[in-house]
C-alpha cells in the first residue's frame, strides 16, 4: 500500500490525475482487509501502519479527485477519513472545497461548517479563512436568489414564462398545420403534434446520453490501459511475469468485489499534520449502509470488547441500561438503517399540512380559503441512526414531491391544484430554511386571484416546514 501510494503521488505531481486516482484505489483495495483483522492476529504496530496508510491513500485520492473536478468522489474519500478522525484538517478542508463547488444550500452549509472547523483547529491558516468568507458570501447570494424567485412567484413572473412557452408551442403547431396543408398531408391535432415533439426531444436526449456514455467508456478504457502499461513496466523492472490486459482486469474486478464485501474495523485514530504549502497550492479549488464498527482513539488489546451487530427492531440495550452494544460503549461506531421508518413518519406528517381561514376576495365578498397537501407522491432517499461514543446522530437525506389543493369558496372555477417539491429534505438543513418549490397544474389562478393564491401558498409552505420540524422532534427521540 505504501509503495502504491508513492506511485500515485508521482502520477499526481506529473498531472495525470485520473491515473493517480486509479493507483490510489489499488492501494485502498489492498489495505482495507487488514483493518478488519483482529489486532492479536495482525499485531498492533502493523495495524497502526495500515491505518496511517489507509488515511493517506484516501486523502491523496480526494486531492486527485479535486483536480479531476469529481466533487462527489472527493467528498466520499474525505468522509472515510473523518469516520476515523473527525478533526482531520486535510479531510475537512477537502470535503469543504468539494462541497463549495456544488451550488446547493445544503452543500454550501456543509462547506461553511467544514471551513469553520478547520479555521478553529488551525487559526493561522489564511486560505481556509478566505474560503470561509467566500462560502458565506455565496450562501447569502443563493438565499437572496431564492427570495427573488419566490417574489417572482408572488408577482406572476413564473406564470408569464409558462404562458410564453405555451405561446411558442402554439406557434409551432400552427406552422406545422400550415406546412401540412401546403404539402397536402393529413391534418394533425395539437395533442398528437405535442406527442411527436416530445418523442423527438426524448430521442435527441437519448442519443446525447448514449454519446456521453460512449465517450466516458472510452476515457475509462484509456485510463485502464495506461494503468495496465504502468503495471507491466513495474513487473519488467522487478523481474516479475508479465500479465495480459484481460487477466489484469479480472484481477482488478476480484479485488473490487473483495473490497465491497469487506467491512472496516479495528482502526486506530491518528492525528495528521496541518496542510503544508504544496498542498495549499494544489487545493485552490455518499455513504455506507448497514452495520459498521471501528475503534476511535482507543488502545487495541486482546481484552477489547467484541463487536455486536445491531439486529432488527430497536438498537441493542446493554446490561447497564445504556444504548448500544459493549463494543459501542467502548467508543466505536454502530449504524442502524432507519429509512423505512422515516419514510412512513415523514409521509404521515407531511400529509397533515393544511391552512384554512376566512378571506376577503377581490370582489369584496368573503369566503373560506383552504390550502392543503393532498398526497405525498414521492419520497426518495435514506436515513440512518448512528451511535458514536454513546452519542446519537439522526441522519436523513430525502427529496420529496407533494400534491396540493387550493380553493376559496365553492365551485370548480375557484379550485386549483399543483405540486410542491422539496429538493433538499436533509438533516443539515433546518426546517425553517427548507426550500419548497411550487408548480401549478395547468395555467393556475387568473391574474385577479394570483396575489391571494401566492399568499396562501406561502402559508402552506410554512405549514409544510412546521410538519417537518414536528417530524424531526419525533425522530430525535428515537433510540
């Protein structure tokens, strides 16, 4: 693993970032199985060295991924290190850099928190303070844009765009009708024409996707062949038997399969040095499920408590009344998948979102206005309850799509429906700051009633946020 790390470092310095990522991946695959071995079998010194090598490979791979602008992979590598050492400045800084490049409020909040933590741990680091200031400015701008967007909804700006789009479609249809008439072809209805246009757009999108996949596959094959050539060169230098590309690929697949089957355990916390000058110059700019265990900052010995896997139902209760297994009480990590429970409870809470009261209509008459969520159409994501050193973390990450209905008075002409979308329903975003997008079904209310509708939609948004807050309170009580 240490030799592989040095080869990867050479490729990184040479500017061959993708090849460096591939080389670091080889080292990660080889060292991970060592981390789960019993310390008595492996030896504490060898396990300590394996842990240090593993962290270095993950950190260096994160740096190479930054140069490849692969932000999600960067975050994944950094978080693997932070599981072992939550205050590792390199991992925090790299996750912050990657998160700051993803223009969503949740990611920018993560970047802000990471940079703030590094600034606390390393007060002399001027670059991280600059990054923190930039991230705060971007968060401020993003929230201002969201406020402006909501203002556009209230003023009807989005509906004007919608009507303009319908106007373009109507003009296109009329042009097609005229062309068919001139060519003495059969007539076509607007719905049939729209279907053909949609099919053409989907076909173009499919071809574009296929072209992108073909290009990506070609690039991946090029990187693999280059890595194979480097392996052949190494074997020639060491006098080892050469290996064909096919056999080498089979070997890589076998290593990857073994890596996926393995769990990380028995790792020792290791403090890392601060960012050096070279790394600062280079760095200008996920998540496992199920059961996992690892030692955090403890001394390994034959007397160490044995891991106890969390079974179905509630987390295991230790004999002393504390939550978690003896392994957890010793300062380790246990994770319990909560996705099914969270989806069921979130759905129940969101379906209770409703606002209703008397209003004065533009005509001067009085009516009862009601806005409510009628259905949770989709709720995609996952949730985990994690125990680390007796401390619980209630995590969740979802996207939600809801149906709503708005009415004032009687009659179908006073009744409207649409969809509410919550793109970042995650534990790192406070309910009061949730972004809730709205789409009317059809053309929506007329300009006369649009201000009233906009006011009540904002009240419905607040009701949705209140329901999410109530869900969080319930979730935080879960053990």
